[in-house]
C-alpha cells in the first residue's frame, strides 16, 4: 500500500505544502517514482526518440493490453483523441452528436472540431452521468453518434447507451478521460464503444508530464485512420494521403506513461480506499455525493460533493488548510462558446444544480489516512 512508505511520503509532504491539504499534489507522486521516471526519460534522450517512435509504440501496446483491447493509438491530448475519433467515424459538417451537458468542455470540442454540432442532454440527478432516458427525444435524422462520459471516474450507463445506439444505428464513443481502469460489468472502460478516448493530462489517474491522449478500439481500420490523421495525413514520410494534423504523442510522454501504468492499479485501489473513508465518514446531511452507477466500479478520478452556499463552504475548508477544487462551475450548454446554439438557463436543471453546488474534495493516492480524516472532520463540522 502506498502509505506504508511513510518516511518518503512525509519527506515529500514537507518539501511541498507543509500542513496544507490541496485538491491535488503531483509532487508527492513524482517523489515516490522519481528514479523510475528519470531512468525512463534518460533512455528517450539517449535514443533521441522525441516525436512518436519506439517509446510511444511500447506504451500503445502496454495500454491496449491493460484495457484488454487490440488497438491503442497515442495522440497529443484527450481533446485530439475525441477529434480524431469523430473524424475516423466520418462525422462531418452539419452532423449532430449527443453528449452530456455536464462534462469537461473537451467532449464538446471533439465534436465541434469535426464540424458537427454537439447536442446536450441533462444528467441523471443521482449518478450525475448522462440520463439515458432523455437521449431518444434528442435524436434527429442528423444524429450520428452518442458520446458517453465516464464522469469523475464512474462509468456511465453503458448498457443503456449501447442499446440506444444500436436501436437507432448510431455510433457509440466513450469519453474515458477520467476513467483509466474503471469497470462496467467487470470489463474495463475503453472497451465498449466503437472507440474510446482517453486523456493523460497530468492530473489524471494515469497522467503524463505534459499533454497526452489515446484512442482505443477493436476496429483495425479506425486505428489505422487515426494513425494517419495524427501524423500529417501520412503513413510514408513526405507522402500525404489526406489533410491531416500534427497530433502525435512525444517520446518522453510515452516513456513516462509506461512507468506510471505499472502503478495504476495500486493507485486506483488507494483512491477507492479514500473514497470509502469519505463515504463512510462524512455524515453531514448538508452535502450530497455522486451515487453509484449500477454494475460500475469507479476509480474516483474526482470525489465531488454538492453543497449549498459554496463560497461559505470553501472559506470554512480553506481556514482549516483544506483546498477543494470545482468541477465544473458552468455546464457546457451555458458556455459563451456555444451561445449560438440557443440554450438557456433552465434547459438542463440537474446539470445546472450540480455546476452551482459542486466541490471536489482532495483525492489522490498519496493522500494519507490522517489527511483524509482531517477532510472528513472539517466537512462534518460545518453547519452552514
């Protein structure tokens, strides 16, 4: 267990933030695997394999094996993964793609970058994932795909979304940016859709030391198309089969991710332990938690609660040296970038309720039991 190496962990803590408990502390993780990371980066430097290359290819194979799927194609961000997945599916100008209103904006960017229109759907009031019961009313002749987001590390209602997609002959794509290692019905996220899109942004459960992403798929043709698109539309150097993009993963990120992948299950297990402590220890009736999705195993990328009078809660926690995050304070349909779509406040009440009240408690594998207990006690003592 991560906490058993207490001397190293306490040293890392004193070097960074003292007695403060931040929402996220990446330095602690780096300190625990510093020698592995430095050795991996040195190998990249020695081989000058900086853009794509052997270290990226190795990670692609390892990540595909980890997910239990034939193909993983590494790219430079989760946003690029979503964009290239849309392109590989033939999503184009004027098409519509259904997505949840409460997700990080990159889910919508992937659709927009392909020229298509994101069509938002409200979330379920309990699980906070897309409400499958509200999808069919949004389907039109222009609808080509549904993107299911595994929000905060909890798989969405995969069975329902697969059924809807099949019945209406739509593509189903997973946004698994927060769900590395999460499971639905015993199978890992990233294996259900025609494609799944991952982010390796530094704060993710599996995070790079920079930007990174990947697309997983059972479909060899999709994998080949994304490999071409990510590399200037080219498979043979200086010969370009179509207009492509410069969206390759760099070698250092591939090497770093290969190191971290070996630790991912241990880290996810620790996140689940912390989440269990929070769920059992927090008894303040003023807060609500994300409720489990049926047949899902969350990896708790985030532990989000909802509260009334969020500013007062943040002040209370900050005064106790606890610094929560906020995911996400404005839902996609109310973003200025999508004002032209004509959505208004009140269109998706569950997503809006969540956005106005969300707080993300500290959640990372290196969080100690004592720190988790401090968070629990601070949450329980606030009377508002």
